[in-house]
C-alpha cells in the first residue's frame, strides 16, 4: 500500500475524528473511504454529463426514430 501524507484544517480534522469515533474505524480507513466516495461522485457526474449529451444528440435521436419506425413496420398484428 502506498503511504500518503495529508494536511487538513481544524474543521476537517474534527470531522475525521468524529467519523473515527462514530464508526469505530481507523483514520486511514475514513480517509480512504472519503477519497473513494469522491471519485465515485465525480465519475457519476461525468457519466450523467455524457448521458445528457447523448440524449440531446440530434443525429442519434434521428437514428433512434428511424429504427423505431422500421420496427413499427415489422410489428406483427
């Protein structure tokens, strides 16, 4: 495991201490969990932005409409 040294302000240090005492976990675990949580949130935001871009893509929308029209023609009555 790689060692990382972090400097935090007093408010952050108190938050870490609170999480350590509330969850009965080591400080290093609190920090790891916070970093991973932030990475997940950033990734989710990136995926949402990409999904919105695709949703609003006029070329993709036209292709979807065309495919739906083709499928409608093939639908069995």
